[in-house]
C-alpha cells in the first residue's frame, strides 16, 4: 500500500476530542490487521515479508542478547535473552502512515511502527492504531513500540507542562467495548558498536520514542491492560491520555516519560489504574518533567518498600480536574498553582495493605473511600467535590485520625522538645534510665517557659532561643502540647498534613511522646555538615520494633527513608540525608500496636533556610540566611520566619545582643520584663549600656512594635557602643517607614555583619 495519508486525516487529527478521533477512524480508510500465531493477515491477505510493504512480518527484533561483555551495553545478566528466545517472536511492522485497526493474538510477538529516519520532521508521518481486541506477549522487548513517526515537539523546548498531541505521529485509539492486552518486556541499553552511545534502550512494555497520544472511541469503553517486566507505558518525550480505560501492572514505574526537565505526562480524560513497583522499586506515574492532570479518574500505587510515590515528577505536578487517588511511600508535592483542590496526607507510619481510607465532611458525606491494594504511607487525593476552608475528618478502617503537622510546619507535640516523663523508654546513646520520676521542669511533655522548640537554629551560646513575636495558637504555635487535630481544613496555603495517626483522645490507647538527642532535638546545619542524631527516647517503654522513623524532604520531592527503630541498631546515620534541603523527621508508634499510639515530629534544614514562608527569590533571603546561620535571627517558629510581621522591641534588642555576643544581665529596672525570660538578659544588658530607656514609667513594653525611627535611635547607640564607623542614615532606605518588619530588620542587620 502506498503512502496515502490525506490532508483530511491531518485535519481530523487536529481535533483533540474523543469524538473527533472516533470520526477519523470511521471516515478514513482503515487497514485491518489480524494477528495470529499461524498467519498475520492484512486486509484479509497474508502479510508480506518484504520490508517495502506497508505492513510486513519478519523484521529482526531488537533485544538485549546474552553472552556479551560490558562493551555491548549496560544490561545485567537478568536483562539478557538468548537468540533462541528472541527468534520465537513475530514482529509485525507498519511502515506507512494511515489508520490501522488491529485485533488478534501474538503469543510471542511485537507490533512495531517505523516510518523511517526522516519521519520525525514530516507532519504526514502519522499512524493511528485502533486496538480492537489485541493480545500481544513479548518476553524480550516491548509488545508495542513506535520507533519513527512525526514528532510535533522539540526535546529541548520546555512547554511548562502544557501540550497538545493531536498532531503527534503516534496515535492510539482503544476501540469501544474492546479488551486489549500487552504483556511486554524491555531492552536494556545497548551501545552503538565501538562506542558508549545509545543504539537501543526501551524500558516500557508499551513504548514510544516519539510523543504518543492515547484515547478511546466515542463511548470510551475500550480497555488496555499492560503487564510489564520493567516499566509499563513509556514515551521518550510527551504522553497524553485522553480516554478509554488503561490498567497497568509494572515491576518498576507504571508510566514514565523520560526527557529530563522537558517531558510532560498529561491526563485529560478516561480511567487510569496503575499498580507499579511490583519489583524492588517503582513509581506509579513518573515524569522526568511535568505531570499535568486535567480530567479523568486516576488510581495509582507505588512500591511499598522503596521511597517511591504514586505520583512523581521532576517539575510541577498540577491537578486541574478529575479524580486522583495516589498512594506510595511518599508522593511528590503537588503544585499550589493547581486549579482543583487537593489534599496531601503523610501518615506517621506505614499503613497496611487492605486498609480502607475514608474522608468525610462534618455532615458525614464521604468524599473518599478507597481500600488500598498494597501498603502505603502517603496519599494524594483530589476531587471536584473537595473544597477549601471546609472541615474534613479522616479515617482508616473506621478509626478517626489526627495530624500533628501541616504545610506551615508542626503543631503542638510536633517539636517533641523535652525529656519525657519517666525514663524507661531510652533508646540509642545517652544516659540509661535511672528512675520513674520526671526530670526537673518537665510536666506532661511540656517544655519549661522560654525553652525553644527542637529544630530551631542554635543561638550564640549553643542553645536555641526564641525571638519573641511568636504567633499564638493555631498552626503556627510553638507550644509543645503533644496534641494533634482531627479537623483537616484545606486552605489556599495549607494542603499537606503530616504525622497522621490515630486520634489520641478517641483511640483509648496510651499516648507516647518521643525526644531525640537527650532532649536537644535536631539542629539545622550548614551545607556540607552532618546532622547530629544519636538517640531516641520514648515516654513509655515500647518495643523498638513498634517504633517507626521516617525522614522526608519538605516539600516531598527527592528524599524518603523509613526504618523501624530495631532495624537501625543504634546507627541513626542510615536515615539522615546529606544533601542541602529542608527535611522532616517523624517518630511514631506503628499503627498495628494495640495499646499505644503517638507521634513526634521535627523539621530541620541542611544548608538552606527551614522557613516555609521565605523564598530564595525574596529580596531579604540572603540577609535572613546570613543572620539565621549565625544564630542572630532564628524565626518565630521552627518552620516560619514571618518576614512581614512587625518587629517587637524585645526581639530587636535580643538580635543586637546576639550580634555582639554579649553576656546577658538580669535587671529589675522594668516592671513588665519577665525575669529569666528569653529576652530579659538582653534587655538588662541594653539598660546597663544605655541602649534602651523605656517609657519613663518603669515599663519597657517588650511586645510593642518597633518603628523605623525608634530603630534608628537604637542603632545609633549600638553603633557607638560597638565602635563601628557607619553613617546610620545610610543603613535606612527611604522606602521603609512606620513599623519595621522582620524582613526589613534582617536586611538592616546584615549590613552590620
């Protein structure tokens, strides 16, 4: 058959709707291919064996051959196949553009599309495969593969996650009421002879070297079942799912688009079910670029043992519509630019396979009910029914859950700051238990007044110091109460909830709290330094095998490690990251423990600011980072700097004292300065040195906001005291007036370093 792609077909293929594609299949001449182990037919005739035919059989299959050394490629022994095994496969190759309706079975075979090396730049090099009852098994390579067809996109152009594949050369339609099965293998990297350049490498059972568009016919009832020895559905550039029903069971990633920083996986309609990571690892959907979900119903699962997610993308994950349930050890963070409301749930410990997760509103209406086929620790859920500023309740197997942290950081109990009551739960290094009495100053897991939360940057004397201006109550509170919340409320800025476990007050179980490093917490460190973590203490004796530790990056993108305490055997370096970033440590009682429950969390940073409200592009970022790293300004909580909040008088004096590394002095000059509070020693020093005076009535007003003019006066006295040769007016730009913000203070103080 000659090349007969008409202009009409090209125009039809520009239609992105399912109806448009179905229309193309009924108004354009179809070539009918029937697969068979005995004789493949094309339009009722036995297929040609000549490579010049539009469809022919007999091509040599590309596979990773055994018996070669490392100069052949990068495959392992388990990736290799014998020539005898490969020879059993019948390759059906399509070489001409057109619409092909394919049915039938190949017990050992491959459907390949190759329109020639120049096809990628030819807009007419389009093949539409209508899968209408196909059953293909391949044990050495992909069952279906597009080699060379038209590619409408450049592999170097970043589309920011938006694609239209209606003109792509690889078009796949799932015929209504059809069930199509592709059981495929893969081809490990094979080198071009004499080089280390890639000749072949096809990771997926259903594979395209060019962008691929998959949809259904008008009813959308066609099914595609992919069972993969490695990855399931792959494209080397972009992939769009627009309809039909796709089911994937994969040993590794379920879906993978693999052009780094460029590829887009776009799901626009239809039904997608992915059970990935059936081997040692694997994400449900893994895009090396973007994942954009505009519609459809998606259920996706990852490996339950490796740090993989139901959804994973190196660039943005954007959910604009549809229904999404993604389960994994950890899911990559969804972008806040998503147009549809979503919720991200990070459980304190692994939830067992067979668990039913349910999300209800306060009226009892159930938005989510899903029974997990495999174990998970992270869930991302999105639905058109999910609303902002609405209270939801979460359940596992009917048991109500609470959380101890969210997008802003940790709530009460999330800092785990103080030595627990008793001492009979000591693990790791440190002093062994000596009795049952709580240490001095500890009451029900509370820290003494003025003690900072764990995870804060150490002050000048090595002790964490709150700066004042703490935001009272709510999600930003640094109060260590040990309590969580059962009210899951999504807002514009809060989508993620962590440390999720059974609701303490409802479960009837004994609550357990944890501390680390003998109560010192996890301290943030500079780039290249190692996190100190050498011991875990529980408030009640619990078996080490019932205590789970999890460390993930925040937001979740690249790092996740989970161990039982018994597995670490005192070596806590196994779980700690080394790369720069923000991280969260969660220690919790496993959900299967019938008598105890409890969660403690810490947030810390390596080489970056740990604050969720300071962006690296902010004008004040470098100034805040410089002061933070020296312990001069450490934030209003372990995860918030509050750059736009006003500076209190107490905080201003405290930061100046830290800069000079002064020796603190208590003073009785002011009636409203609490003795031995976090700021009193600095105010005492400032009084002795004439930096502050007060209101003349015996009050300092430590919590009053500081104006720019007042700060000028304080700085002028500070400059004189410190012997600096600086013109004070030059430190204050004319753009700042009125009450000084914390970001403005940081910029000002950074000039004095």
